[in-house]
C-alpha cells in the first residue's frame, strides 16, 4: 500500500513537470485523496488541501468536486462541503455525478438542515443504479424521526428492503436494510448526536449528550451507542484519556452483541495506540477488530484494521 501511494505521488508530480502526463492529473488527485483519507493514518491534511489549489474550474469537474468534498468531510469542515456543492449544483450538467446530490444532502443533514430531504429525493429520482439508494431512504426516514414524525419514519424505513443486488450493496445500504428489518427505532437524541458528530460539530454533539448517563437509555443497543458516541466525540476533541476509557467500556460491553460498536471501538483504540507509538497494543486491538464478524460496516472497518496492521508490520 505504501509503495502504491508513493508511486501515485510521483505520478502527480510528473503531471506538473511533463505535459504528456497532465491528462492524468485530476484522476490522480482523486485517487490519492480517497486512499489517503480512507486507508492512511499519517495523512497530512494541509498537503491534501494544497493539491486542490492549482485546480481550475473545479465546478466543472465532478470527480474533483467529489474528492474535495470528502476531504472537507474528513477535515471536519462540513460547512465547506455545503458551500462547494450548492454553488456547483447548477454547473455540472454534461457529466452529472448524482452522488454529489447525496453528499450535499448528507452535509445538510449533519447540520440538522432538513432541506436535505429534497436532495435525497433528487438522488433517488435521477440515479438509476443501486448504490446508496437504501441509505438515502433511511436518511429520509431519520429526518422524519428528528422532526417528531414517527409515522413518517416508519413509512420511509419500510422502503429499505433487500433486492436481487443485495450482495453488491455498500455497508451503508446493508445497515439501512438491517435497521428496517430490526424494527428498532433509533433513539432520536443519539441519532442527532451522531449526525452532528459526522459533520464535525463536536461541541454541539457533546452538548446533546451532556448530563446523560447509561440509565437515561433503555436497552443494550442504546447504551452501547451512548458510550461509543461519547468516546468518538472525546477522541476528536483530543481528550484521549476519556476516549480510551469509553472505547474500552464499549468494546467489552458489546463483544457478544450484533452491533458494530464493539468492533469500531477496538479499531479506534488501535489507532490511538498507534498514534502513541504503542505498537504492541495497537496490533492487539487491530487483531481484536478483525476477530469480530457479521456486524454493520464490516468491510470498511476491516479494511482500516488491515491497513493499520500493514503500516505497523512495515515499520
């Protein structure tokens, strides 16, 4: 993996030095951005940001709009995603990338802006494939739940059904189908904290959970999610001691449950130990992550754990 990333960086440099390689520049920026943000632990956000500076007419380049948007998401710059995609929405005509509607809808939902529903519907109407269709329907259901419309939630989540292409679905689509099948309505408070966290609004997310304890939540799923959400918030706010403690609680409490919280807590613990230079503990928890099977987001969590082990084994 490291060799591949190194070769891509050399290629990108060549696209500026040698005109015959210039046609590969935009695609190389896109691939590098995606790989570094998803698989690289030692990513340099400012270096990634600078790659977009020389790009001209980005509003006419759907793949680079996608790339820059996922960068802003990763850098907790959700408002920048909204600005970028809303301004570009009317420009990208000849080569539409319908996923941009889904991304903008997510960004708006993360800021509890319920105009996101219209964008999810636009994606559902214009995109003829199967990717993120179930996720879009799930998120429309979430909007109704957050507005206090439980009947609307039930109506929309019921549309998340498996089909002939279920084996090809993303982790997010599988999670939507699983939520519909479970008949378990999400806790609105935890859902709002999750969405605010995903948008990088960490103090607002923490404020939603402030003053709450495990006794405030009924059922193991809600209790696991509560400790997990707090751990994620403290992690991003660099309060590592609190994050580690809550990740440990989540990991141990969820070991024998079907939910993804235990696996994800183990993954983030491994990443914290890796950052601290504790190779032995990092390897231990990456392996514990991979030992947990048949949970939501299996593919993405496993990929990150395998990438972590690969980094440590190469040192």
